[in-house]
């Protein structure tokens, strides 16, 4: 019986005739192009950070907050005002005199508004820098999950092909015995059907692998024709942390540091709105000339103006700022509580999956592999029939599928757990709160 002709883009089939040389050469070229993009996890993470559109857009938007900080750090918040008056005066002898008055005035804040405004801008910029760090962690976690999905499918396809080879060998033995009159047509048909089912399963996994590679390529912003393969080992990683350590790291995540900066910014906004009740003092100086030409008068004026805060006391601005501060505090408390609950739930799932993976790897799969080898020898010796062999093969295949599913979920849960807890911990910024992201 002919073996299955499975398509593997990285291993083109060997030529069988000289007339197919051109097709084989083209297939080899396409295969080499398909295998060119083979990434390690480190390379995928680097590409993901460099190419992610959300991360790049967030980094570009930081310039707006930097401009707000520059405005708030100016010497004075209000610009000076220049004014001038020019006119003609008609005197009783019908003479016309030109007169003018020019001056400049400046409003000064007297309740510390400049400091509140600058501190608010610094905190907002620092919060945005922490948000970018949090977004970078999210991007890395998503790339890791996509990478693990591709790696798991690649390894599972290799395992399924090995089982398919065993199934095809068994079908070949049954077919040989059928032709020799030792087995029935029913047994031969059962063996061939089982081999076809195994081929279809491999094809189905290859289709899933193409989809998983396409999703990874989209996340890394690769060209549509580039479907990257990945290189690495998929195994149950033993964590270097405990649950209490993870819970202690939650509030140090960039997300919650950003909450802290936004809360301080809201406090400074509230203080600014309260300080704005105090009126700005406007000082001015001017000079001019007036009067008839034979008695010209030169004027030098100093002006002071202060609005009286009688009717409008900025109640709306103070109310909005107070509501923003309360809302920020509530959001931070709720997010922190949800994050800790998520870490606890993920840790329990992670531990349970670790037990499942260890049991399948250390207890179930070795016995089933031994049973499969024993059943192959027994089939060749005529001690068992195809039905018993297929039962053993199916048990092995299902156990391997359960193992890869549990292993993939175990590692995906680990990545999500570390993302939720903020592991590994990032060093706190050593610069001022207004450090650029």
C-alpha cells in the first residue's frame, strides 16, 4: 500500500521522474521561501514591539502631553496684553491735535496655580509613560500566546505524522495478510479507513497551523505572504515564583503606577480649580501724549485691576475636578481588586494544569507507547487482530492530543498569569515623574 503523500512546506517530495524536474525546482523554491521566516520567541517579541500599531500610535501621542507640560512650565500662564489708543482732538480754535496712549499689561496668578498646573502635567505624562509600558507588556504577552499556538500545532503535527506512519504500517501488514488469505476484507477495510482518518486529521491540523501562522504574521505586521514558522521547545516551565510573590507585585504593575499618577494629577487639578477662585491681578504700564501743541502733556500710567469674585465662584470646575478624583480612586481600587482575583484564579488553574501535564507525561503516555510497541509485534506475529491494534493506537493518539492540549493551555495560562501579575517585575523609573516614555 502506498504511503500518504503529506504536504510539508519545509520538506518537498523527492522527484520520481525527469519530466517533473521543473515542478520540483519550483516547489523547492516555494518551500525555501515558506521556511525563510522561522522565528524564535525572542525574535517574535522584538518584532511585535517594533511593529505593533497600537504601541507605535501610543508612543506618538506622548508628544501632546509633552507640549502640555511645556506650556504649564512657562514663566507665566497668561500672555501680556499690549494696547494702544490713537485719535484726533478738535479744540475751540478749530485746531486738530493728535493724541495717543500705548501700554502693556500682564495678569499674575496669586494662588499657586502655576505649580498645580505643572504638577498635573507632569503626572499625566508619567501616567502615559506607564500606560505605554503596560501596553508593551500586553503586546509581548499576546505575541507569546500566538507563538505558543503555532509551536504547539507544529509539534502536534509531528506526533500525528508518527502515529500515521504506524497506522499505515499496520494497514500494510493487514493488507498483506488479506492477500495471503489470513485476514478478511473487513479487517483490511477497517485498517485502510483508520489510515484515511489519520491522514485527514493531519490535513486538518495543517489547516489550523496555516491559520495560526497567519494570525502570528498579522500580529507581527509581516507581509501577507509571509507565514512564519517558529522554533523552540514546548514544555511545562517550572515557575520561579510563588502566589504571595505575584500578589505582592500586582500593585507595582505599570497599569497601577499609571493609576497612581492619574490620581495625583486629579488632586492637582482639584487644587488648581479651587485656586482659580482667587482673582488674577493685572498690572499695566502705559505712556501717551495729549493736549494742544503749545501745551502738550506726556502721561505715564500705572494700572491695577482685580476682578471681584462675587457671582461666579468656579463651582462647576471644582465639582468636575472632585468627581474626576473620586472616579479615578474608584477605578484604581476596582482594577486592583479584580487583578488580584484574576491572579488567584489563574494560579489555581496553572497548578491544576501542571498536575494534568505531569500525569499524562510521566504515567499515561509511557504505558501507552509501550502498549503500542507490544501490539505492533503481536500483530506481526498474528497474536492479535487489527481491532485490538487500532484500539491501542487510538488510545495513544487521544492521550497525545490530551497532553498537547493540556501543555498548550498550561503555558498559555502561565503567560496570562505573568501578564496579570506583572512578572517579571520592572524597575521603577529612576528619573522624575515627567520622564519621557
